[in-house]
C-alpha cells in the first residue's frame, strides 16, 4: 500500500474513532438526557436540527410557528449538540425574563457585536451589569421628556423631506425613517448637532462609525459623568463609551425606524383608525397645529397595536447559566432559550382575531386578564429595552407631526405586509411603501 494511502486510512480510522467517542459521551451527558425529554423535531447525529433550520432561513418565523403547533409551547431543537428551547407560554416567558439564572445572552448574539457594536444588548454578562447600571439613569423619563423639542424639530425636517413625495405615488419610507432616527439619537445621546437628514450623510456616517470626532465621545462622557448621582466621576473608559454610544445609536436607529415605517403603513391601510387619530390630535392641539404634544396627551394604542403585529425585534434569546425548570422540563446549564416575540403577539389565547389591526384591544378595559408577558415588544425584566420610553416619545412625536401635514393613503395590502423575514430585526419582504398627499387641516 502506498504510504499516502496508509496515512489517509490511519487518519480516517482516528476520525471515526473520535467521532464515536464524542457521540457516546454526548449521548450519556446530562444535557442530552434532559434535552431529549423536551418534545421537538427528530435530530440527526452530529447536526441535530441544523439542516432543517438551514433550509428555512427565509421563513424562520413560520417554521417556528409550525414546530410550536406540532410539539407544543415548550419545544426543543438541537444545533449540533447545543440545546435550544423555544418558550411560547407567557407564564414561562415571565419565568425566563425574571430569572437571575437567565440574564446572559446566548451564542447567536456574538455576531451582533460586529453589526451593532459591542454594547449592552450583546456584551458578556460582567460588562453588561456594570454598563447597564451606569447607563440606566440616562434613559429616565424626566430626561427623555427634555428631548421633546429635539424630536419635534427633527420630525419637522422629516416632514419637509417627505413633502416631495406628497404626490400620491408609492415610495419606500424606511430610508427616511432611518436617517430621522439616527439624527435624533446622535443629537440626544451624543449631544452634538449633526443633521443626517439634510447633511452630507455618507461622510458624517463614516465619521460617526469611526468615532473620528473625539468631541462626540467627550460629550457622552460628560453626560454620563453627570448622571452618576450628580457626581462628576466617570466609570467608563473612553473605549467603553465609544462602544456603548455606537451600540445605542445603531440599536435605536433600526428598531425605531422600522416601528415608525410600519405604523405609517398600517394607518394608510386603516383609514378609519387614521381618522380617529386625527380627531384626537385636533382635540388635543385645539387650533395650534404647530405646538409640541406632551407625552400624556396622545394615547399609545395605535403604536402598541402596530408593535404587536410587527415587533421590530421578533425573536430574543437567553443563555441558561444554571439549570432551571420550565413546564416540568429541566433546561440544563449552557442551553439556550429563544422567545418568539412575533408569535407570542399573535397567540389567539391572548388576542382575539390576532391578525386583525384593532388598536382598541389596548384600551385598559380590554386588557383585563391579559398576561403582562403576552405583549413584550420591548422585552421585559432586568434585560428589557433601555430605550423603551425614548422610543415611545420619539415615535409619538414623529407620528403627530407627520399626520398633521399628510394624509397617508392605502398602498401595500395586508397580505403583502404579512410577508416578513427575520434578519435580527423584522424585515418586510415587499419593502416599506406608503403613499402621501397633503392634509387639509
Ligand atoms: C420601537 C423601538 C424599539 C424596540 C421595539 C426595541 C426593542 C428591544 C428589545 C426587544 C430588546 C431586548 C433584546 C433582547 O433581549 O435580545 C431591546 C434591548 C435594547 N434596546 Fe431597544 N427597542 C427599541 C428602541 C430602542 C431605542 C430608541 C434605544 C436607545 C435609545 C434602544 C436601546 C436598546 C438597548 C441598549 C438594548 C439592550 C438592553 C440590555 O440588554 O440591557 N432601543 N430593545
């Protein structure tokens, strides 16, 4: 036998031997024994269910729905030898988000560090604990209320930019919404007066992402320092500040822009609801259509209903740090929990006729008996969205200004809107198209 063949055979035998040892050890492991008790699609050796997921990348949300339909509200997948458990019942979601044993983020958040910068939502637990404590005070309601004038000015710029489209022709609003949100977050978080909506955006964006402009870091540093109970002691290094500020800006930008675009699309489709929002505005503003709206003056039901149907972050995950019991199953340490927010929001046990756009379902009288974890667009618990109040105030202000100036006309059908994908954020496969015409107030 030639020597090369001999080496190859030896290599093959060793590889097969090691694979067998690995499989036997895995099949005897606590993780496997506990994992197999949880119902889920049949795995194949070494790959688990990865092959099924790989074939479903364009329809992850539908695939999850089908699996939950077949195997029940707590079901499992194997990503190779890694156990992933989907949790769908609101009571179990509450167990997950309120547990101290499941605060950390799982493996699939790591690539997000490249996409969104290494910041609160994806960084390792030790860093998260420290940074969340420092940053929480910067997102308190009082402070965010002081941003309303910035939000209003930037919303007026957005409305000016949209005026060129007030010709009843369809156009994609997401690009406008993205520039609008980044404009607000850079101004309010970094405290510097850049204008992505009207400025030389590509250069500014590059400059921002590179953080070439050291003034930006210093402004945030200064802000966070003063937020430390009024004491001027900064607990973050310059690098930490840079990472966190890029992260917050990018996280806020994508999610808020998607939320704004989808609520506009839905209002175009539901003229009756749009009319009611306008009547509410007229009542609140009286004759002064140029004034700012206060937070408490506009109800949130339309926004909530839009976030229910199209949550910008449709799936979130947690890493199980220590074994926990859910629905009678033990989830071993090291496994991953996924929470399909999008599917939970469309569960008929929580929402009658779940596919219908019906904002009145959020009237307090209609919410009685509904589990708090049946509606979690901003997540909930210790690791919830730090920018939830920020987003709420920003979106309400933008919506109010846009609706004062334009009628939104029906454009895409609900069926077209329902074609959604999942690329970290939700993705409308047919785009974010709306039609506008000037409103006669
Ligand atoms: C409609 C808009 C928004 C939605 C639907 C949204 C949703 C969420 C959700 C579901 C999470 C939890 C993610 C997870 O556990 O995997 C989250 C986390 C986060 N969000 Fe938002 N968000 C929005 C706007 C914002 C804004 C405006 C900011 C900042 C100004 C922001 C900053 C963050 C940060 C930093 C985290 C990580 C928090 C942590 O892990 O401690 N978000 N968001």
